[in-house]
C-alpha cells in the first residue's frame, strides 16, 4: 500500500518560514511543483511541494509569495531532489527567482544506472520500492481551490517517495563509481536553465530542416526565431500564439519584402500580417542586407553520402561505449549532438566534442572515427 503521508497545507508566509526551519537541518529535501501552462509562456505555479522524509509540505503559491527563508533553503543547505526537473526549474526561477542547489535529478540518476533515461516518477517508485502510485490526478486542474483530498494526496506522494528512491540510487551510483557523473550532469542542467534568455539566439538550430535553406534564409530564420522567443517571453504568451516555427520557416524560405508578399506565404493569415507584419518584414529586410561574409554557413544535407558515413561511424563509437558501460546510447550523446559534430567536420570547423566524463570516454574514439572516414 502507498504511504499515507502527513500533509501540511501552507498558505501564509509565516507557515512557509516555519516549514523551512523544520527541514533546514535535513540531509536531503524532495521538491516538486504543479503548474499551469496552456495560455502563458511562463509556467503559472499552482503548488510547491517539499518533504525531508517526514511531513509533506504543500505550498499554495496563489496565496503566498516566496519568502527569503524558502529562497535560502533552495540555494543553500540540504541536497535537493527533483524528478525530470527541467520544467520545475522554470517554475522555481519564475516564483522564487533562484534555482534549487545543490540538485540531483532522479531521472538523470536512473539513466546513469543503465535504466530507461526517461523513466517517469510512478515507474521509478515502483522500480525501487515496489509501490504502485495512483495516476488519477495526473491531468488535474491544480489551480482550483479548494483542492480535493485525492489531489492533496497525489501532490504529497510526488515528494515523499523521492527520499527513499534516492537512498537506493545513491548506493548504486557509489558502487558503480558514477556519483561524480551525476553531480556534473545536474550542475550543467541548472546552468542551462539559467541561460534560457541567452539561448534565444540558438533556437533556430532546433529545426532539422535548416539544410534545405540557403545561408541568407538561415539568417532570416535565426532573426525571426530570436525575436519570437524574446517577444513570447515578454508578452508571456505561448510561442504558437504569437507565431509558430513552421510559419517562421516558411517566411524565411520566401524572404518577402512587403505585406503583399508576406500575405502570400502559405499559412500566413491576415491577422498575423496586421499584428506583426511590420516587425517580421523588418527582420527579413535586415537579413537581406547582411554581408555575405557574415552569413551563417549552408548546412550539409543529412541525406548526402559524406554526412551519412560520418554519422554512422560516430554512432558506432557511441553505441560501443554505451554497451560497455551498460547505458542507453542517448545518455552518452544525443543524435542532435552527433549531427553537430558531423556538420563541423564537413565544414572544417572546430569540433563541438563533449566535455567532462563523456569527453573522457568518447573523444578519442570520435576523432579516430572521423579521421578514418576522411582517409577512407
């Protein structure tokens, strides 16, 4: 039977500070959030949950703002446990203004133990404790008040098992000598979350069809996506409500020079032209006037034989090392990172090789593989 935790509802600053004082001396604190994100860019916090293995504290961020005591708890003291933490980190950045540190993501930990690197929380708990958690409230409306008993129990169970799970994971990681790997990966995850604004200019690289565009079209798409990211954040609206990637790609492909040409782009509707047309055309115009030497390079086709040979050779290296370590290949390197290596090699640019423990395990083999393809 799942645990029946003591649940303490927190809806005043004084109660939040008292809860922080109660867990401040713990070795680890489990954290989780529930949030709403259907009509905003930033997640709207609905609940903040934490536990040090005793009571589950459930904070109502609709009623209480983050206090200095909770910020200190987040950035100092006990180890913080989160599962699949990328969106939770956004919630803490938005509500508290600081990331949890030091941090362990139990999903990352599970991947480094040779398990499914995307294992969900319910499966994780079942794997380590044998308990089956309820899923009834997975898609619950967490902004409703008052919350039902079932909602409160579900929210509490999201943190009370993490301390137990981490005890098992830590023992396994230490036995396999991989604790330093996890610590490095979690530090990098927190660092990446803090760089979200600065990453706007890199959003365009997510598009896997860039190779179909000429350099000036790529520059237009880069400018368009950078603007859209900043504006969606500033206006606090979902990206797609402003203008989605598909339309920005189509605009970059056509490079319209006036409102009539913009309106002819497939998928562009009159409201978009009226609302954002001048800004979109200004960005395209800027791209059209960039000096040739300053344009980004054309992207190699992933269908080209040279690209395929290099990618296949690199994948062999990663798969062999993953098998030796008992890890899923994507834990070592994602396909996107392998493709970036191939692109840099074909363009005779510095190779974006992995750093840290991954680099120690892979880089020599990756270099040899590329050299052999070039020589072959």
